[in-house]
């Protein structure tokens, strides 16, 4: 069916909760049946004493063990295929943020379904044929490049496949071709602001940007706001993982009250990472996904390590696909200093709320004497860096005090020159753990 002005896929997007559950069950049973035909899953089911034909409700899937990155790592990745190898038309892999990258295979139908999902997301945020879409994500094995590329073309927007990096050229392209929408890693969007300043341009007045898709790494509401204000755009949170397809798993609608998980394509569970039991509705836990509409390599009960929760209530946009809250981080992102559990996003929330803080920061953990020390390196906004020392001292004390209140340890705060911290083209590395025990691992 054709888009109706508000929905790219009116049938799927306006389905009510009950219909969605029925569709999920039907697709789950189909997926399990397909899996039962593959040697890997036959063995997986057998070991778990699981009868795929005896699934009569969505909850029945809880009788299956979880899969995770370790399940996928090592060995021949084609063992997860549920189609003949010749049906595969594309491979992608994860970024390898937490170790060896995992490989994912797609059939032509998978690529088509994925394209439709991302088109649904982009259209929901307001992208139309008249837009010029600059994709500033890495092309290649990473799914953020091609995933958005095909979807934007499907909508009929003009795509600039800029890829990542080469910041001055990015700005040049935006200006020469009147880019209206971008897809960008949030830490890079902040960094790019410095480059705009270096070339004497203001993204608000000197570009036609109106939409930014922010994805691939955890980021705070404060960071979103800063990007919206400094670029003069509406920024939308885009969540996905290569194991489920890539971007297009969950996405913000214009209400921006959580990200709708496309439940026609994914079954979402939120589990306690310790007990692996489901958390109470609305409680925080680890996201677990089951693919419901993948042909080549469906994954069942895949543990993401991403921490989030289901947003309760109904969304003002009318879509009944359930929403997940902004990702707090991966469970592996958490670090412990002096016995206190800390997430990098807690630090980001504080920093970006303080006036005078620039575009980048890094957390460094050291051992000093026998003690942990947490240092937070913070780039200062340009005008302040060249200003009075007294002002800088005031900023430093303020950051220290606010961080202490948020994370309950007093970090050492070091203010550094704008642009001096490493800013890569890929996902930001927020924590450097130089502690003795970390080095020994
Ligand atoms: P890797 O797991 O190696 O980073 P992927 O490229 O598949 O490889 O990235 C998927 C992961 O990226 C997710 O599991 C999540 O941790 C992170 N991620 C993606 N989008 C977002 C987002 N919008 N917010 C927070 N984290 C995100
Ligand atoms: Zn909504």
C-alpha cells in the first residue's frame, strides 16, 4: 500500500496492539518452522528440549535459551543460515565495539524488508522525495551506510553517499547540494560543530538542514538537544543492531517519547541481566530481540546487552508498536570506581547540561597508589578557552560538583582545548581504563 502522507506503511503502522500480537505469533511460528529445517537450530532446539511446533503464545518462546554475541562468534557463520547459501545476496557485520565482529547474512527478501523498515522510520520523521539526504555513516560492512542509503532512495530523496569522515568536504557537500537531512553518529555531529566554527560557518544559517538521524551509539537527551539547537534541526533517535538487520529496529516518531520497536518484525523482551527473567512492565533491563520477518538468518532471543525499558502508555502519534526508552548504555559500558557503578551517559548528562562545556569529553580511569582515580577530560567551548582563567576555574569546580552529585564519586576534572581530544569517525570511545587490573586482562 502507498504512503498516506503520515505513514510510509499505513497497514503496519496503524495496526492495533491486538492485531500486532496476532501477527507476531503467526510470524514467530513461521520463523520457528523455518529454523527447524536448519541443522544448527535443530540441535539448539533438541538441547533445550524445545518443540517448535508447540508454540501457541508469544510467551512460549521463553522456553528457549538466549543467543548472544558469543553464540555467533567463532566457527562458520553460515551454520546459522536457514536458506541455501546461494540465496544469500549480501553480508554485513557488526562494528566489533566489544570484540570480534559478528557476521550477518541477508537474502534479497531480507534486504527488501529492511529497506522498507528504514524507509518507514525516515518517512515518519518527515523525509520526503524533495529532501536531500546526506549519509555521513561508514559505508561497507557497517549497516548504517547501506541501510539508510537504500531506504532514502526508496522514498525518492536524493542521496549523497558521503560516508564518514572528511569533515570539511561534508560541510561543502551540505552547502553545494542543499542537504536537508543527515544521518550521523551523535559524537561526530558534535565534533563537526567545531569544524563549522573553524571554517567560519554556522550550520543554522549557512545550511538547509532540518532533520538529523542520530544512531549507532548511546547518547543523552542533552546531547540531542544540543544538536537540535546548534544545527537548527529536529533530531531523531535511531536504534538498531546488525544482528537484527541494522538500523530500523526501533525509531523515534515526532512525539519523541521513546522509540517505537517495529513489532511486526521484531519480538522484544526486557530481561533482568542477572536472573534473565522478564522485568516488570516498564522496568529497566536488557533488550532481547527475536527476528520475526527474516528469511536468511533469523535469530531467536538474541541478547543485546543494551539497557532500556518499555515506555508505558500510548503514544500521541497513534502507533501502537511499543516504545523503548533511550538506551542507557550497554551493560558492558558500566565501570566501577571505588565500589560505585557508573555509566558514561551519567557523565555526559551532567557535562552537556553545563554552559561552557564544548563538544567532546573522555573518562580516564587510573590507579593512583592503590586507589582508583577517575579523571574526566572536558573540552571547553572556544570562547571560554581564550577567556579568563578565573572563569575556567569556576567552570571546573561547577562540573566537579555536579558530577559528584550525579555519580557519587569526586572525579578529577581537567579542562582541555577545543578539538584536542581524539574524535574518530566511528563510535566514540568514552572510557579509557588504564587501571592496573584492567591492563592485566
Ligand atoms: P557493535 O555491537 O559491534 O557496536 P553494531 O554496529 O551492530 O555493532 O551496533 C549495534 C549496537 O550499537 C547496539 O547494540 C547498541 O549498543 C548501539 N546502538 C545503536 N543505535 C543506538 C542508539 N540509538 N542508542 C544507543 N545505542 C545504540
Ligand atoms: Zn509515536
